[in-house]
C-alpha cells in the first residue's frame, strides 16, 4: 500500500472493485459453460 491515503483509497478501491467484478464475471461464465455447454449457445 501507499502512504498517500487520500487518492489511493478511492482509486485503489475502484481498481479492486473493477478487478473483482471482472474476475467474478469470468468465473461465472466459465462455470456456466462447464455445467451447461448446450445452453450456452455453443
């Protein structure tokens, strides 16, 4: 972490939230494909 808390809190939190959203989306997509490949349109 950095000592500049004022800017680091907002941008860092946004980056973590965005990364978490992307990771969750990718994980959910891969789980859906793995569990139900026919329903995924492939």
